[in-house]
C-alpha cells in the first residue's frame, strides 16, 4: 500500500484516478484549493483524508497532479518544497481552448518540460495518464487502453507503472521525460477521434508486445 496524494482530486481526472487507487487498496488523500470540495470528495470516495494542496503533498510516497494546464505552474509551486523524496506524477496536457482538437505544445516543448523547470532538478518527476478517459476511470470495468509513463528516473517510472495493474490499466514505459510531448500531443488527436467517430473515450493500445513487457 502506498501513501498517495491526488492534487486536483475534485476534478474529473483526479477523482477517477483517486477512485481507482482507493479501490486498489492505497491510502489516498484528496488535495484541493477548496477545502469543502476536498472533504466532500474524500467522503464520497472513502479516501483516507483531504487537505490543502500543499499539505496533501507532504509525507507521501506518490503525489499525482491532475490540474488544467493553466493551473500547472501555480500548483507545482505550492508542492515543490513539500514533496520531499516522493514521486511526483504530472498528468498535465497543454490544451488551448477552444481549439482543443489541434496540437499546440508550449515553447518549452511539452508540459512535462515546463513541470521540470517549475519543480527543479531534484524532484522525482514522472508524467503519465495523459490519454485515459476520466469517465472510464469513474467506472468499474477494466480500461482497454495503455498508459504511457515517462521519466528520466527509471526507478520512479517503475513505481508509477506498478500502480496501474491494480487500477485495471496496462502501463508501458514511454522512455525519457522529453518523450512526454508525444502523449501530450496525442490527446488532441483523441479528442478529435471522439468527436469525429462518436467514440466513447477513445484510447491507444500497443500491439505485438509480450503480455508482461515490464517497464525498462
């Protein structure tokens, strides 16, 4: 069992991730800028507790950040000095409303590289969960898509991947943190696919891999 904070745990993605992690037996704290929403979500999901963004991040094994791109910098600044040796998982996708079906990566190259700049070199940063539908996470069925996990810290990459089977998701290594740009860009394409083909939360699946590919 891991001690996990889900920052932005009152939003659709954060709530879905928290729900799956709680179902897998982890001790989950809901972090939010709204104490009332955090408490209500924690009660609804039977989470271990709720806290402010900064307090939720302290003393955890894993801290998952599930906030919109516009809130990324502010949120990471709040947790940067509180996470210690925890693995920070940033789920941020740099969508630019209203044209969310068009890929538009930031000047730095990706939200992942922006996160690295905001957190500094010493925080154990991983990115993941870019391409999994929040409403599938809110269900009880196994999710028929792969989650790509990116980091320059191979051990941290493995820690995040190991959380996924208990959540009903297959995780695959996507390699270095810089490669996160591909998954971030793919989100706009998946939104396009959902709208064009009336899909129910389209995802990605890699074929011709072994059943237990590991997380190299």
